[in-house]
C-alpha cells in the first residue's frame, strides 16, 4: 500500500456512520492499495447520498476501508488493519466535520475537533 501523505493524513470523522464505527483512517490513492488476501470477502455499504463506499469483511465484520465521498480518488484505510499499526499509536487524531460535509454545505472541509490518546501510567 502507498500512503498518499504518510500518516500525516490520519483522521476520524464525526458523521453518523463513522462516529459509530470509530475507525481511524489514513489516505491512500485509488491505485495505491493492493489486497494480499480476502478481497472476495469484502462487502460494501452505502448510506445517505450513496456516494461514499464503506467496505467491511463479511466474515468478521471489521471495517477495512472506504472510498471517500469528498474525493472518490482517495480511500480511507482503517489503520487497525495495517500490520504493526494501531489507532493508539497516535497521540492526536484530527476529527473532521462529516456532519457538515463540504459536499452538502458547499464550503471547505472543517475540523470538528481532536481525539487524544493519553496512555495511563
């Protein structure tokens, strides 16, 4: 996999679907993703406008990646699905305002806040 901007593109979204699934994603361009195995088990889910495609494993239910509504040439890949990477590896994760999506408002993408992980101890 080729990350579009390393882990600098890491984010979460606060839209109704993303808020419930809770994944931390990183950007990958359409040609930058390759499945090693299990692609045949992926299932697609669309909601609201039907523009974004959310993929998950039909066997275990894990949300693997999504094709973005704001830029269909980018995927958001769940970092928890990458070998050796955990969402808890990142002290701060920007949360984008998907409730007021740019495609709905006609304005720029907005940041809704920041998710912070502070290890105990």
